[in-house]
């Protein structure tokens, strides 16, 4: 089929007619040829106006309205509680119910441990961040006080050969009070002297006559989560040992999962057992944070004498 095309001259004159609203009187002056084209185009369009046109039918309009009404009825039917789809849900078989219950149970069993793990990890991270702030406060205090530490104030006179339990009881509770000096003097907030702002921490105190500088040796622990062995009476120690075969090892600050430790160089580390490897002038050795070293070189919180060892690591609450 051939598609009719306007001659370029006719197209140009038609554009002029459109701009003039098909009123020849409004047209700009035209030459004889363009004027003839304009008259011919006007006659053609006027002939279209004289062509009879049948009245439009309402069939299409009525069909469209009918489909709209049917769609509205279908939508209202689906919204009813008694519809076929709703009844199908109510008569769901027992097998489907069991499958749904099993899915929910599995989801709960997975979600609860994940939530607990996330909560525990967040608590441990907050504790470690508090210890880092405490480390900065200790270094600031030490720099302003000739290298001394606030929790060693008043504890440097322990005589060698004393009873470890008596020494621990003498220091128990006083280290925290001395360390509160950091907050009182503006070195840190009060929250940094406790695990997550509420739980007690354990602090290193000298079990000897000589006051040590903060950085006398690298990698020495100075603060950790609460020592669970301090404060236990002999009956509690026997009961705990009988149940587990060993005294508590992880700190109860974190439900015995482990403990955060702050070292004198400002580093923090999460450990499961309170055993750390430290460097002393006599070499590298393992130290138990919860128990002092006795005269025979063992770690114990018993009645044996405590060695006069300035490099011993023993944290009290």
C-alpha cells in the first residue's frame, strides 16, 4: 500500500493555514501559486466538514463501564472473611500446621542463640572500650604523679611472708576506691572504673615493699574483670571445687565466659582463662591473674607464704 505524502510546497502552505486557524484573511501575503494552494487546501478541508458522520455508538462505553463494575464486585468479594480463599486457609490440613509450627520452632531456636551471642559480644566490646579509656586515664595519672598508680596507694607496705588470704582481704574493695581518684580528678568518667559502668573490676596491687612504675616492664596486666576467687569463704571454695573440680576461672562479669585484661602498655585482650604470659628479668613465665605466686613458685590463694616478688601479677577487687 502506497502511503500518501504531501508535496513540500503544500506542506509549507498547510503550516501557514494552521497558524492562521484556516482563515485565509489572516494569511500573510502569498504569491499566486501559494495562494492557489491555500484555496485548494481550504476547499478540501471544508469538504470534510460537509461529509455526513454517523452518530457514535454507546456500546463501547457501556461495555467499559460494565467491566469496571465487575472488577469492583470481584474486589469486594475477595475482601470478605467468608470468601473461598479464606475458607481454604481455615481448613488447612494438620500436616501443614505441623510444618508451620516446626518452621517457627526452628526459627526461634536459631534466633535466640544469635541474639544472646550478639548481646554478649556487645557487652564484651563495651567492657574492652571502657578498659581502653581506663588505660589512657592511668597513663595520664602516672605521668602527673611520678609514675605511681592510684590503686597502689597504701598497699606498698605489705610484708613478705604474709598470708595470701589476709593480703587479699586487706586489699579487697580498697583498690576500687583508690582507682575512683581517676574520675574524681577528671582523668576519665566514673563509668570507666567499672565493667560497663556497673560491675567491679580487679586491679593489680604490689605485694612487696617497692612501688613500681607503670611501664617498668612491657606487657604486664594492671586491670581486668572482677576476680571471682576474691571474697569466697572456705565453704564456698570447697563447694565450688567439689562441683567443678576447680575454682571459678572466668570472671562473673561475663558469666564466666572469660575476661578482658588491660596491660600497662594500654592494650586490651579478651582471654578465656586468667593465665597470661609475662616477661620478667628472670625470663618469660605464666602468671595466674587470680592467685599470687607462693614461695615455692606455685600459684595459689591458700595459706602458703607469698614471695617477695615485685614482678608477681595478682589482681584484687
